[in-house]
C-alpha cells in the first residue's frame, strides 16, 4: 500500500522552510510543526476556538498545525499561527483583539520558537 503524502506545493514549501528554520536556529518546535503538517489530510489537526480559549491565557502565542475552526468563543487576545483558518474563526479571533498569522511570519518574528505553544 502506498503511503499518503501531501501534494499541495504551498504546504510542502512551508514544511521545507520550517525544517530549514529549525536547523538554522536549533529550535525543535519548527521541525515538530513541519512533521505534523506533512501528515495525510485525514490525520491533520482541526482545532475549535473553544479549545484555544480553554488552554491559553491572555497574549499567548499558539501554533496549530492544521485548521482553526469557529466553534466556540474566544474571550482573550492571543496570537494564532495556523496553516488555514475558517473565515468565521478569523473574524472571532480579530474581534477578541487577537492576531491570525502564518507560520512563516511567526518563524521570522520568533526564530528560536520560544513561548510558542502547539495545540492539536
């Protein structure tokens, strides 16, 4: 049986750049996120806002190696990096004065990956 792997060029480029960032800055968090991203679509993570609200506190930085969905509410501002966001989830995060960023932007701002919490 053939092993499933992603064919999305954007996803493969992102995983490659995160692995490179991990090697250059000796930060294991970026390698871990890259490995989780290249799993098959069926095994990729989907996280609801209610889970983000439950496991984070004010002004934390969170990485979701998959998709952020809009079920639930977010009550405090957080910075969320994810591969994709549903439209409604992005609106709710911004309404709570949080930020939605891409992994490449987060890796540029925080090359060591310090204080980044992976949820999923």
